């Protein structure tokens, strides 16, 4: 039987090798490649990109729209979280917000654009209901709507989670001490949440800045850095050197974001204990925030309504007779079914392997005293910083002449690394709460470290493991940014197929495939929630 230390070291060695091969080396090659020129190493690639008016304009466009998105998203997400946690609005409405806010997470971002077109276009569903064009959908307006819908769920989850660590007793104490509404609000709500609000802003900015799916569908002539990178790498005349420079430049906002978060960290503080307390009645507050929350939720969800209508119409919006033909065509197409099967395969293997890797990394960090175990935190920070398109490009450069090129395996590894941070932090948070002496007790009783892990630690963190699996599966189903440079004709997945179908204006097929992704993710999410509830009942 191997000793406890050898078991730990084996897991640590495997994880270290994995991150070295699939994270550190690819990024190093990307960085070096950005300096390669016909005459050796130099900065001429950077000078070429920085002197290009079109590229600089796209970077500036990305910064402008991502900043505005982050401001609006943070405000809207905070409003929804505040309504749930600090008001006495109708309880079913609180439940509807928590469920409805997750809908965009179950769909690829490239679908958002087509939903916006079919909702707000000249013949769009919402346009028809209102009776006039509301705005130009291609370009800035369409991107802003798409980015806000895309980033609200993540920002909401972050802020809503932090609200659970605010002691509401201080809200009432502040009122009793005669503080005005604004002063009380700033001191008891905004001040404790400042670090989280900064985190939501940075998260929303980075997600918008690096997304490819939304600008691919509604970007129009408003060029952003993600579409520029795609065109430089996969255009009529690919320029790999300039592409690597753009990819490196895409890392800078995330670096600034980390610096901002480090600064805001000093504003975070923790209460010694929490008081469960009923908030005071405030009818006007509850009515106002109830209506506002409903408007935000309905505005977000209504964009996707057309997706559940158009594929069932003979030729939306001109021929509204009901038909199943679009679904029949998809299910009779061996090509499209193969693409859907690829997506399921990639998502399932990403979820299984990714959960094992993230859980193993958290075990090494939290439950062992191995030298260098904090390196898992460093990998977590790096994966959280690197955009999907940048990671995918680095894989393209590193594995271009290897057996991994054009396989499902490279998509799976890319997804595992790309989405590593959140499942890892879930596991780390869960494992750090457990009794630190369980492994020692197991060893004294004659159990190996692996037996203790299997019999004691894993059962006590099973809910977290299920949540990690769900997170990996759903994100692997909807991602396009991370895999757009890596798919081949044999390994096309639904999200990349939608990009292909866009060129042929096959919007009915696009919506049918989007619904397949949506209901697949919904079933997985509901099944995981069922397993968690069943476990909590049994315990």
C-alpha cells in the first residue's frame, strides 16, 4: 500500500504536469510567437498592430462598450440581488428572479445575437408588438444588449452570494440611530459589498471584452477586438504573428482587473456572527423594487421568447402556420445529429474529467501539507485571467503538428483549463470547512489516505461535486470563444455549427440547435438539483 505522502505526491505530480502542458507551455509559446519576425525576435509585430488604425479602433471600441456593459450590469445585478435579500417583495417573484436569471447561461452567446435580430429587427417579434423599430440592432446597440444579458447572471450570482454574508441587523440599527436613507444604504449595504461590486464590474468587463459569440452575430460594422482576432487568424490571409500580438493585448484588461480587485480587497470585512432578522415594512420600497425587478427580468427573458416560437412556424415572421418540419429536418440530418453528439460527448467528458481535476487540485491545496501546494491557487488565477480565445489560439500554436490536432480531446482539455477556476474555488471552499483531522483519524484506524478520501471526505462534499459537474457540463455545451480555433470538420460542436449556419442564413436550424442545447443543459441542471435535494433530505 502506498504511503499517504506518495498518494498525495502522485496526484500533485499529475496536476502539475497537466497545467504545465496545457496552460503554461501554450501561453509561453504564444508569448514568444508574438515576438517572432522574419529576421528573428523583435517588436515589429507589436509596432504593426499598434500602428493599425483598424485594430486600435477595435480595441478602443471593446474598452468603451465593455466598460458601459460592466457599469449597467453591476447596477442591474445589484438591484436584483438587493430586491431578493433586503426587501419583502412577493416571495414567488424572488423565486422567479433566481430561476429566470439563469436562462442565458444555458445558451451559447452566439444565439443571443440571433434572438436579438428576431426580436428587435424590422420584422422582429418585439418590433411587431410595439409597432415600430426601437433602435438599430447591428453594431453598438445590439452588442450592448447581448453583453448585458450575457454578464448579468454571473454578476448576480456573485453579488447575491455576498448578500448572505451581510448582517441585516445593522440596517435596522442604522435606522434607529437616525441615519438618513442614503447614509444608511451606503454604510450598511454598499460599504460591505464594495469588494464584491468591484469583482462584478471586473467580471462583466472581462466577459464582454473577450466574448466572440455576440459580435459574431450582431457586431455589424462596429469592430471589436474578438472579431479582429478571428479575422486575422482565420481570414483570407491569416497572419499568425499579428494574431498572437492581439491575443497578448487581450490579456491586459484582465491584468488591470486583478490589480483593481487586489486594491478593493482591503474594503472587505467579515462579521463575527449573523443575525436572522425580519426587515421592517416599507411598502413604497417593495412596490418600486418589485416592479423594477420584474421589468429587468422580463426585459432579459423576452429577448429569448422568439427562440421558442420561430422554429415552430412555417416561415417566421411571414408564414405563422404551425409546423414540426424544422425539427424533423434537423433530426433527419446525420450531419447535425453528429454535431449534437459531439457536443454531448465533449460536455460530458469535460464535466467528469474537469470535476476530478478541480477537486483533486482543491484536495492538494486544502487537505495536504505538500510543499508547493499553493501553486494550485496560482493556476486558478491564471485560468481566470486568460480569455477563451487566447487559450484556444495558444493550443492551436502548440498542438498544430501533434496528434491532438482536430480531435475532441483538445476541445475537452481546453474547456477543462478554461473553466477551471470556479469549480476549483467551489471545492476549495467546501473542503476548507471540514474537520482537518479526518485524515489523521483515518490513518490511526488503519485506513489509507485514498480510503479516507472516498469514505469520509467525498461524501461530505458531494453536493459541491454535483455543482461542479453541472457548471462544467453547461459551460462546455455553450462555449464558442474557447474552441473556435480548434474545431475541425469531424469535431464540430453545436456552438461552432451555429456560426457556420449563420453564413447560409439558416436561422430555423440555428434556433432548433439552440433549443437542443437549452433543454439539454436544463435537464442536466434539474437532474443535478434533484440529486442535491435528495442528498440534503437523506442527511
